[in-house]
C-alpha cells in the first residue's frame, strides 16, 4: 500500500493493538478454555481466524473505490437494516444471553450491528456532504430523511434488544452532524429530546436498571449485580504499577466474568499494571491523532473528511467507553475494546473501518503524486 507517514502510523498502531490483543486473549482465556473446551488454545485459534478475516476486510476496504462507496451509500445503509432484521428470522437468527443479535454461519456468528456502524458512517458522510448549502442556510428539512432512516435502524436494533449500540450510533451521528456544520443548539435539542426515551428504555428494563444501580453502588450487591465491576477493580488493584506478570492473573481464574472479551482491559491492568494500561491507552491516542491528521488533509472533500472523522470516531468511542466501563466510570455496557477483545464481528468491523481510513489516505497520496508530476 502506498501510504503517507500518517497512514503507515495508523497501520502500525493497528498491528500493535492486534498483537497485544492476541497475547492477552490467550492469557485471559487459556484456563477457561482448558476447563470447558478441553483445549487451552481454543479461543486463541479462533481469534487468529478472526484476525485473518479482519486483515482481509482491511485490505479490501483500503482498496475500494470511494466514489463507488459514496454512490451506493443509501443502498449500504438499507442493506445494514436488512441484516439487522434477519436476526429475527428462524434458523438464520441466533440468540444468546437473552438477546437476538446474530446471524448464524457455519462455525461463526456475525453481529450485523457492527456493519451498521460503518453503514451509518458512510451514509451520513455522503448525505451531509451533499447538503452543505442547505445546512449552512439553516434549513431543518435537510434532517428529515436521515432522521427517518436512523429511526428505522434504531427501532430494529433496540428490539434485539441492544440499547448500547443505539446510543453508540446516536453519538456517532451527532458528531457527524456537528462536524458538517449543523449548529450545536440543534444537536443539543436532539440530545435533550432523546433523553426521556433513553430513560424510559432503562427504567422499563430490570437488567438495565440493575446495571445503573450497580454502577452507583456496586458494593450494595457485591455477589450479584456489583460482582463484575468489583472484580474489575480488584484486577487493577492487584496489578499496581508493573503488574503481576503475563499469564499470572488471578482474576481470570473464574473470578472476573468476560475476562477475555469486554473486560480484557482489566486483565491487562492486572498482568501489566499501570505501565501496560498506559501503553495501550497511548497507542489508541496515537492511532486517533494520526487518523485525525488524515481527515484534516482532505478538508477540500467534505465526504472523505467526514468519513475519515467517522472511522476514527468508531474506534475512539469504543475504546473510551470500554475503558470507562472497566474502571467503573460509567455503567456496564457490553462493548469490546477494539482490536484487543475476543470476537469476530468487532474485529472485522473495526479493521474495515481502518481500511476505509487508509483508502482515503491512499487516494490523497495518489492525487499528491499526480499533482507533483
């Protein structure tokens, strides 16, 4: 790939995070896999397969024609909604943990909401870039079509139920609306209007309410709703400054649930200490900053700039939310740490997002070379 130094930096940071993830997934899952799967390498081997698929998605996305993506943005969004509907179909749709969020393939379940995140990013980047004059004129009509499309997507997603992904896509959409030039008061008004709906969704669901109460005071029910976050606190406390050593975690020995998925950051904290968690955090910050530099370079093209911001935001938001959850700063939400947590759908989706960012970078580099010759 012909990339700029920023593009190369993003690619290298992605490689580093995937390497960290591979090591930590094996460390966090080996005991569990040996006991329940009779194979300590079970999750590691599956993660390697996911990585192969993820890098294939990255290479495919980085080579795609961005004009084609822009032209078919509406089709891509409608396709993502169709996939979200497929999870409710018998045989095709798969359930787990009281939710129905997966499409089943032989040996692999795919979570279509990961594709929906990218689809929304592509659709809004195209739509908003085409409506800049309307946006600058202060027209409210311009928001009607994307608003209806997003409401349809939100409705299908929340039926799964997956309120967390709805909130995530809502935040992503709000950022893109603001970056496109929509006055902050409009974005704020939409946010305020959504608050009562969010509150109703929480108060009318016992397990969501339990998560809020556990966040407010996990020690009120230390063996129940507060158990997971307390075990996460203990993992960080045991790690101290330099950690207990790779493979030496105590919390992964059936104390901390989801230790190799959503709470893998806690195991990083325990085994590598503050030094290891800061390293991971700094790699994410480095990746995001380089991605923003790529976005800044294509400011003459609203679609590509918005899409670059969107792909960077997808990675940044997920990393921030996961880290805040594992450190008890926000209520628990099943959102993986990009490139590090175990799971196929997230790896493929996030690698495709990086691929689109690199496609923007490659295209810019080609144009720069052409202009110089």
